C-alpha cells in the first residue's frame, strides 16, 4: 500500500509541477488547466469513472486500486472539462 500511495503522490506532484512550469511560461494558463474543478459535468464523469474503476479494481486487485481509480477519475475529469478558450 505504501508503494502505491507514493507512486500516486509522485504522479500528482508531476501534474502540479507541469502546471507551475506552464504558469511561469504563460501567466493565466494554470487557471485554464484546472478550470475543470468548477465544471459539474467534468466532476460527474470523473466521479463515475472513479467509482466504476474503483469497484472493479477493488474486486480484482484489492483496496490499493482505489487510489489509482481516484487518480484516473481526476485525469478523466480534466480531459472532459469544458474550459472556455480565450480568443
């Protein structure tokens, strides 16, 4: 469990570092990258994905799969978020 937790934490840290570097290069880009956090549709899809993967993963791999399911839900939500593009 500790190795899984550490690996998921490293992946999340890499995403945050990626956002910080993008923000340094183009101010305001972090707000656009994380805009999915306020999008209800993205949250619903992300939570649904996490629940389905978590249930399937828990049945096959045990409780450590729940962490990966939560990370997958976050990534799916970020991909489906409808960020408004500035013209």
